[in-house]
C-alpha cells in the first residue's frame, strides 16, 4: 500500500516543475541574457530602385543661387548642378537642384528648405563617378541625393534619395568603405545603406532586430548597433557589431553616467 506522504511528494514535484516553466527568470543566464536571444541576426538588405532623371526646368521667376561644374563628368558634354530658389514657396528658401548638360535639364527635386546645398564628387567600388547633393529640409531633417551617369544606357540616374532626421557616412565594419546611415526620430530607428556593384541596398535595423528602438553608437574606435526595447515586461538593451550581412552580438557596454 502506498503511504499518504508519497502522494504529497509527487504533488510538490509537479508544483516545482510548473513554477520553473512559468518563471521567465529561470531561463536567464548569469549575465542577464536570455538563452533564446540570438547571437547573430541576419540582415535582409533590399535593393534601392535606380531611377532615370526626369527632364524639367525651373519655374518662372525662380532665382538661380549656385552653379557647380561637374568636372570630368561623362555623358552629354559639360554638366553642372544648379540650385534654384522658389520665391513662391511658403518655406524660408525652398531650393531645388537641377542637372544641366548638353542634352537638357533634369530635376533632382527639393534639396533644402533653408537655402543652399553642398555638392560633392564621390567614388565607390566598381562604379562610375558619383555626385552627392546634401541639404537641410527642416530643423531636424537632412536630405541626400546621389546621382551618376549610366554609361550602358547613356543616361543620368538617381541612385538614392534619403530624407532623415540625420544622415552620416561611417565605416561600420572597418573594411575601408563607408556605409550611409539614416536616423529617424530621437533614437527611434536606423536604416543602413550599402553599395553593391551598381546600386544601393538598405535594411531597417529595428525591423531586423524586432525591437522598439535602434541606434548607432560609437565606443572608442568601434561603431555598435544598439537595440532598445523590452523582453516580456523588462527593459532590454543589447549591442551588436555590424558584419556585412549580419549583426553579431557584442559584449554589454557600460552606460555613461
């Protein structure tokens, strides 16, 4: 005959198993990381569409503010980027960029709402010479347009147009090539653009990490991807190193006081 205390020990054992299964802290390691959190997160880069430039001319009464010759530009003879201010706009100094060559005039769109924009000549691996036009669209909004001449199709194309709270170019993985980083919101999200032979590719970091917020932070000479969100009901901050097609978990970084 089974003694009454035998059933008691069986019930206690079942209760212990149920408690361990229901408690999220039981799955944690001594470092505070959850066992199911991935050490490597793949990045699904999507191609940024390449678009031919549309022919257009400045509107009536628009004032030319700046002309930049594109020295050594391929294509239809001499080329220049001209900035025009739209006097009819409600903006302080809405500025449009136009590309002009021997064949015609092409609209690059609005590049600033406060007047002025910078034009830079750039080179990327395997690509023709590119030109970047950058301006300020608002108190916390940058605009970046990148164009080049497509020799195969004999036309000018836009490779990228980005409007973000802040845009910078940094070498995230130390390979000597700078990625373009667009920041959206105050510590809200980050989009990384990389060059791939003849086009740009982009990836949304918050989506890739499935977190509430993402950011790029610098620690010494290293650039780290910071994810900020919650795991269950707990706040959770993690750091990753950008490694081409992946984000690789990095050691926890001591927060500044």
